[in-house]
């Protein structure tokens, strides 16, 4: 069994130095893949890495 690392929206916001709502909007628009666990979102480390790489390429 593989152990994937997951982050909360708050964790991602702190890492990327943006506010919570920005990360939430990225999730809602499909820019970041997130998994809903109950009422909370979790973002897999691999998906966050892909988002960061793609974001850098677009700029």
C-alpha cells in the first residue's frame, strides 16, 4: 500500500502564500484537484506539484 501525502486548504494556502479563499476558488474552478473528505477538502501532494509546475509554465 502506498502512503500518499495530503494537505488541507490551509496548508496549501500557507505554502503558496495566498489566502484560503484563493485555494478554494482554484479547487472550484478545477485548477487544483482536491478530494472531499466529509466537509473538508484534501489535496494530494502530487496534484499540488502538478499545479505548481503548470502554473509556472503559463506565466
